[in-house]
C-alpha cells in the first residue's frame, strides 16, 4: 500500500509539473492617460495589473487570475463636476479555453467574476447668475462593484519562456451604492453616459507580457 501511495504521489507531481504556469503584467493600460491627458477620459492614472496563468489538467483549459490597482482622475461629463480623483483595487478570476491557430499563435476565450472596491473625491460647481456661484466638495469611500466579464484574444509566443497576450474584453456589473455619478470605475473601465450609474458596462483591451515560471 505504501508503494502504491508513493507511486500515485509521484504521478500526481509529474502531472502538475507538466502544467505550465505564467506570471505577467499589463503594459498598456496606463499609457493613454499620460500621453493623451487632455483628451482621454482618465488622466495621469497609474494602473498596475499583475496576472497569474495556470494550465489545468484538461487539455486546452486554463485558470486565469488577476488583480489591479488604479489611482488617478477623470474628465467628467458635466461642467458642475469637472473632475473626480479616484483610487481602487480589484480582483478577477476566469476559466479559459484555448485553441491553437499556429505554433506561435493561440486563440483563447474566457469568462469569470470580478470585484472592485473604489473611493472618489472631488468638487462640484453650480453657476449662480443671481445669487452667486455655489461650490462644494464630495467624498465617497468603500464603493463596491460586483460583476462578470467575458473576453477573447490571442497568445503570441515570443520565446520559449515569454508570452505576449492581446485581450479584448466586455465587463458588466453593479455598484452596491451609487451616491455619486462616476465616469470610470477601477477594474470595470469607462461608464457610458446616460445609463443608470448603478449599473456598469464597458469594453476594452489589454496587452500583457508573461513569463513562464513552470
């Protein structure tokens, strides 16, 4: 029995060893907010997104884990609240399916949940031609959003241990409270003008560089 148990343990370790794992980082999300600070919907925003990929036992399947931190400010829709400063942290997980298109290019698609916690602060301004202008400040903390995302994209093998991922994603979710109208929610992205701001829906892309650790 001891020999059988040892044999099963060795086989399990061998199977795990064959399951590739990667760590990576998004390399593009922050750039537009600095390069196009005057015209982009967010400006001077630091966005850090690390990722972990693990091949599952079933061929062509993968576990996808990600986290993120965003800190910056927005250009608002209305003149009475021209800018908001925000800071947020978010986490995502997904189940991914892959199909090989060529030796160096793999198509993938996935889906999974996302959770984000964010805070906002800023000023508002109302023009008052009769009694003078009115100004004030607002602050909103621990604003939580829960949602779901679906995505697809391509893996490009740059070398034996390096992988470049181009991802196109759609994400939707709901804020637990919506006391203030926000244009950008960390992890979810741009909020479409005119929608009920309690509900979030956005699309975007991500370019990630990954290194194979196993």
